[in-house]
């Protein structure tokens, strides 16, 4: 079963995303701050993470860079920040995708599905052909 970690401090938004994703078959955990996100990642494995950049206890970009160094988890930034420079900064910091709030629920589901399915296909490919991965390095 695919598990998504939502890191969002606004209850109405996290609850909405949780409801939408659970309706599409995902198991969802919610963290309202960076500390809770770190604790959740230590306890269980997730298929992807949805990350808000405006967290009460940390800068979302710093958290993103930190998590990129520790986990191979796909990350979609879901943020109200719409400036092109902020989107580029998030992508340069390791985000796999960027969705601006407000967002269409079909877009959210589609991007999660694409990201999770791409990861699954890569894992399957390289688990069957480990030499192909080594040759790429």
C-alpha cells in the first residue's frame, strides 16, 4: 500500500489533502511541523511526501535539503508561494514537483500517482538489473 506523508500546518488544507488521497487509495499520515515530519520518517517508510514550505518550526526549503540527504523519498512541494524564483529554489533543493495553492484535486492525485508509479517502476527495473544501475554511475 502506498503511504503519503503530508507536512502541512494548516489543518483544513492537510485534512482536505488527506481526504482526497485516501479516496484514491493512499494511506496518509499528517505532520504539522518539521519535527513531526522527521519523527514520522524515522518510524515508517513512505512512498512520497507533500511538503508545505511555510512551517512553524523550520524553513521548508531547509527541511527539503535535509531530507534529500537522508532519504530517497519523492517530494512534491504544495505551497502558496507562486513566485517563479521560489519554485526554482524548491526544485533546485530537491523537490520532484511543485504545486501551487489553491490546486485542483485531480492535479494533486495525478502528480502523486505519476511520482509514486515512476519510483515503483525504477525500483523494479534496477532490482532486476543491478548492473545497469552501476553502469550509469
